[in-house]
C-alpha cells in the first residue's frame, strides 16, 4: 500500500507540518513526547482534521483540503490501535472485537466467524466472555489489535503499542507485530522500542516540534544520527 501524507495543522505548542510517502511494510516513527507523533496518526486515521494538506492511500483520496474531501474514519479502512487500548469496559472481549463489524451491519454469522477466526490467529481464544478488567496488559493489547484487524484494514496504525506493558509482555506483543509484518500488513508504528524499529521497520522517521527532522533506514538513523535533537533523544532511550 502506498500511503502519501502531506499535512499541516496549527497546534498550541507548535505547527504540525509533516510530509512523507511510504510503500514499505512497516514505517517506524520516533521522537520526544509531545512532538506530534500521535497527532500525525490521528490525522491519517481521520480522528483529527488537518488545517490543510492531502492524505492519499493507494490512489484513493482520504483527505484533501483543496478538494474539500475528508472521509470519515469508518470510510478510510485504516486500523488504529490507541496507546491506552480504548476497549469498552462494559463489553466482553467478543463484543469489543465484534463492535466495528456490528457498526457495519454485517450478519451475525459473518461476525461470529470473523471474530473467532481472528482470536485463534492471534492466540486469544478462550477469552471471549471476559471483560477488559479481567485481562492482563498483554491480553488487552492483543484484543485491541484483533478489534482493529476485524475491519480488514489496508493500513494499521500503532501508537506506542508497548508503552503500558510490563517488560515480560513487550516481547510477546513485538513478536505479534513481526508476524503481521511478515504477512504483508502495512503498518505505521509510533514507538520508543529501538529493538522493534531495528528488526521490523524498513524506515524510521524522527519527529521533533511538529516536523520530520530525520528520515533514514534504522541502521543509518541509530548508528549515524545527524540531528542533535535525535542524538539527545537516543541517549535517553538507550
């Protein structure tokens, strides 16, 4: 999938001014807290609207300020896994995963078959009747990923997928994301995990103060950082 992002949005802290094209399987996005990473994902997903610019996925215009095009999140077919999971606390695991399919008014048999198959593929079968409060951090993360995948998205967006996990759970979730990459899922991943960026991402962007200040392969970005702010950032996460 070719994703083209060219957006501008005025924020209270800075102006978000981000431009990139990707056709890689996985793009890593790194940067300090509050630098514009999450806002970039929200604009791509349609949760936030840029002030101007253009977002195109495989030739389909998702947003264009000049053409007055702004597709809803449901119309964009982009999966978004929030940093805090965003599971519905009063719904079972099954109902959480089924919710986007119910919103599309699919029949019950199709919904059931899709949910059960995805739960098997991502190794969370048997959790159907549990509630989010009864799950571990790793299980919540997998449920959130399955729910996003239930929409059969063209692109998956991950916002710090391991930030709320205990260290022993990080490897489990990263292994799952490697599986998705191996299956050809196009992903944009905001992360502080250098290990994941090195092993899975084919390119890594460094965003700071609302702009992309480095755009390199993982090896070049981590081993030969050119930007002083990037060097400072890397020294804090090493």
